[in-house]
C-alpha cells in the first residue's frame, strides 16, 4: 500500500491540555478516557473534547473539568492496568475502552470501585450482560448491526446469496456468528463462510455479495486482495471500518459499503456538530464521534447528581430518560443499553462515506 496517509497522529493529551486552559478555581471533576492508539481513539477524545468545551463555556457551570488519559492495548493486563491507573488518579467517571476486549476487561475494575462507565464504541452484546449496574452503552449492538448489513445486501442485490468472510479473532468470529443467525432468521441462504487469509480469493466468484466480519486493518487487506482479482461484486463492512482515513487509502475500483451510526442521532444537528468537531480533530467525524460526544454530554449534564447521590441514582435516572439541550430524549434499558439507536447505510466512494438514501 503506497498511498499517502492523510490522517494526523492520534493526540489525546493535546485535548486534555486544551481543556486545562479553562480552569477557573472551581471544584474539579475528573473524567477518565482510555483506548489503544488507533483511528477510533481520535473520535473518542475529539467527541468528548467538544462536549467538555461546550460545558466549560457555560457561565452557570459548577465544575472545572480535567480529562485523564491512559493508553491501553488489546491485551487484558494492559487494559486492567490502565483502568486501575485512571481510578488511582481520581477519575470519577470513565468514557472509553472502545474495543470489546478492552471494555469487557475494564468493566470489572470500574464495577468493583463503583465508577460509572460510559461505552461509546463497544458494540459487543456481552458488555451489558455482565450484570454490572454502572455501565451505559452509548452506541448500537452487533446483532442489530448484523441485521442492517444483511438488509443492505438485500437492497443492493435482491435475491442474491451472500458469502461471509471473517477474521479469526474475537470480533470477527462473534460478528460472523451474528450474521449467520440473522440470515437464518430472515430465511436467507448463506452460500459460504470463509476465513480471511491469503487464499481467500480462491473461494470467490467475481460477482459475489460479501459480508465482512473483522477489523479496519483486516478490511484494508481484503480490499487489496480483491482488487488483484478484479472483483466486481459488493463488499459490505460493519462500523469498525468507519474511520475517516479509510476511503482515502482503500483500494479503488471496488463496490464498498458499510453500516454505521446515524449521523443525526437523537436529533443532533450534524452540520453544526461537524464544524465544531473539526476544530478539535482537524478531520471529519467518524463512527464513534457522535456517540463519544453524546456520552460526555450525558455525563456533564448530570455531574451534580453523581457527586451528591452516587452513581446508582445517576444511572437509575438516566435509564428513565434524559433530555439534553437541542436533542431528543435519550433513555436506556435496565441493562444499560441505549434505546432507539439508529444505524445508517453508506457507500464508500470518492474518498468519502456517502449516505445511501
């Protein structure tokens, strides 16, 4: 891959320093964020940073905000270490740990301490099945995304059978299982399920409709392989590939699609949001930009409840519904899943994610 990478490096500490410039001597509320240094982390800290700056610009606010950053990786020990470091540094709530592996590992740490944990990018169903009462998922779930991926396949090629290509990692296997389940429930035929490897093209015909279960990096490698065989079919991804640089560096000449977060989620003014977001990120929003922003807005609107009454009262109130300025009401299930979450379908073309009407 010899294309020029157009994306700036991930810089969570720069946003943390920017927020510190607003300190006024008020009582400080500390928010922890953590993730690996991947493309989606830019969405985490930029979305959160925008929400915090909007809060800090309010004259009537009660608190100054400090953002604490700890880097984690996909390894369990790295994640639990980062989670414990955030607690030791005084984090009173945490937003982050975008991947399923990281969030599932960190959730235990925050539950033991009683710190509210807002997950804006973990779509793995198990997160809210752990039985913890401190978790709010501010994004969709993989089983719903799998349904939308199949709906998109049927919209693009009605009656066409599909093939699944999956990576042999936890995310790939789990999403592949959900895609199979959804296909069966819809009465549709799965022609073949294929492991993503160097020989994947030998199991394909040039006009296939493919559902890909895997990560951003795996998706890039797959498009390169398909380009070499002059693949003419349709390739549908989940939301992990909705990173702003993907359309710039992906192989051209392929029919590429994805399912990801609806831009105008809960009535958000996306054009206004995007303009402000770019001031922090220097790039357009991506899959978890809006959800990270919403997670921070929810927390910031309820700091007083958390400080005075504890996380249990806070989460119980949120599960009954919350109104945030200029947005529709948000509410959560008893397990902590956000309700009425909306997905959107996109075509990847001309360096952009283009909404399919």
